[in-house]
């Protein structure tokens, strides 16, 4: 499936400055791995040593947080939009 991945400003240098990248993947996890394969460096910023999403990285499919769906196993329909959103903290 063709998936559009939206890249946050902090990580755009890894994608040559692009704010969006087209990749192929049947699940959100497949799409993010394809993103890392096409633009090395994303994997170490998105995934921990166990292959899980880092705690400070939020990923949305459309407007839904994948943690409330099926996580990295969330199926993506053709033309889906996946957004990588770093957590924001402050006080």
C-alpha cells in the first residue's frame, strides 16, 4: 500500500528537507521501516532497542493515535497518511 508519512520539522533533515515522504507498507510498522530504509537514521530515532516506538514519539494514522489502534501492526489502507509527532513537554 502506498502511504504518505508526514515528517516533523526536527527530523526533516533525514529526508532531505521533505515534510512528507511516500513509502510502501501494509502496516504502520512496515511504513516506518520503509521510511528508514529510504532515509537511514529514522529507525534509531523512532524505535528503541526492542523495536518498539520510543516513548516520546507519537504516531497517528489519520487523526488516530496508533497506540489506541493496533500499534505498529495497525493496517494502513492505500493512500493513508501517517504522521510522526514528537512529544511536547513543558511546564
